[in-house]
C-alpha cells in the first residue's frame, strides 16, 4: 500500500508519516520522518554570523513551506513516528506477537537499544495526548501497537537518561506516576491525565532543556484552551472534583511554595523598537531561586536544608518591563531570558534587542518565541521540591 511521497526527499511515506502528520494549521505541509529528523538536528546548530555581523538562527522549527509556528513541539511528532516505526519492526506481521532479540536484525537491535535509553511508555501516551488535542480530533485513537508496552523506553534526537538503571530508574518511574497540579499555572482543567503526567515528568526532571520543552507545551495548551479546544481533565462523577483539586493545589503551594519565576514560553508579536513594548537589561544570575513575596518565610524554612544551589555568577538577559501587546502575554519583570526562537540564548541584552529589531524588520508579520526561566538552577529546584512532595505524601 502506497502512502504517497515526501515532497522534500521524494522517498515513499511510511505509515507513521501519514498517521502522525505535521500539524500545520495554515497549509498542512507534511514530510517524512527522515526529513523531520534532519530538520530537528539542523535546528540544534548554533547561531551563524551574517555578513553584517548579526547572529542568525540557521534553521527554525517552523513550517518550511508557510513559516507558521507549529502548535506543539514537533519533537513529539518525531517520538510518535519513531516509536511507531520501531514497534512495527519488533512484532510479527501475522501474529502481532513481539519478536525475540534473536529474530531481529542488527539494525533493529541498534534501534531498540537507542529507544531503551530514555523515558517510559507514558511519554508516548503524553505525546499522543498533545497530538490529539492540536489536531482537534477527539476520535483519534493511539495505534494498537503503541498501546502495548512493547517499547519500555525510547530515545530520540540524542536525549538520554545519563545511564540511570536499576533502582534509580525505578524510583524515577514511580515519581513520574504522580501528578503535581500545582505546576500547571492554572491550565490543569485544559489537560488530560496523560498530558499532566508527561508535563510533571518534564518539569521535575532536573534538566533545563526539559523545562523549555514543558513551557512550549503549556503555551500550546493555553492557545488551544483559549480557542475552545480543550480536553476534559477530570472524568470523575463527583461534581465537587474541581473544587477539591483547587483546594489541594492551594494546600501544596502553601506548604511547598514554587519559584516566583517559573518557566514560560511566549510568542512575541512584531513591534517597532521605538515603541518599547519589551524592555530588556543585562543582569547577573547567582542561581538563587526567588520565592513568591507572600511565601518567603515558609520558602526559606522549607528549602533551606534541602536546596542549596551551587554558588555561581553568570550574565543573563532580564525582562525589565513590558507594555502594550507584549504586556498582555504574561511576561514578568525579573524573568530571565533563556531561549529565543527555541534556541538557547547566550548573548547580551543589546544583542537580543538588535536581533528582535532585525527579525521584525525582515519579517514584519512573524512572531518570535521567547522562553524564560528554563535554567539549570530552576530545574534542580523543581526536582528537589518534587522529591520533598513525594516524601510528604501530600499529593496522594
């Protein structure tokens, strides 16, 4: 059965390419998993210097045909496609039973080992939950081969779990089963259970890149909820379920305050630099997590013995002020800019201002994504907080 050809490499589409199309709302442009892999890897290249001395992102993860922003991280599409392809290669065509390692080719074994380096089957379900939401298709079902736990773990695009195995890995898996509603910044009612599990896992992973990924996902969920496309977060027959969840969130935040500046992902609309809709300044980041003003005493008492960031000092770009359309996005004074257009930002405030000016001048209708507070210290703090929550049993 033919599924058509990829418009980029002209190779025949695999079934996974058609099952999990790229979600471009504007033009519906789709390409194969191999080109998607190359696209993602190219985006990880750092900035290149143009002839005028400005720094330009080499490849951005927008639709290559119409330049629209995807409503979800396309790495998740890669997860689903690669998981489907691997699952298909590991089962017997006629019986549907999993093949033994002795029946696999060297290539299949290599792929299997790669996939077993990171994550759990829950991540496939979480990615599918997000995909189902952005495609606005409530009847879309996860393919049968991905419902069975044939893929206990997987790795895509060079991610890994740093070699964690045995009891440490099992502890992480158990922790990922717990949902922390206090992390979702009011979006919990727009998420399904799989999404909540997936986001809790990302936000408590202790890794800055996972915070950036989670912030992007939550921005997509926010946009979908504002457009009326939401997933029922609670199927309970209890009419007071939402009230109970809100009370539990308030209790958790009171006993275990989160950081005052949480990870966030924002789409900055084009603006003239003279309008000063976004004011930036250089600052020094010492790694200290700022608590909410009303929770400072509790914050210090709870975390003083458990969270001690390593002394550090490095330059960062801070949000000094916002106004106009940018002021309505949710950016806050003191937020630290960590990523621009989904790439880690290591430049100065002046360089970022110039980058924004040039980008908006060249592409007057394009938005620029900005991620804030997705840094190592915040990631470590949220991980420590999660461990303390688990020991307290407050989430159960």
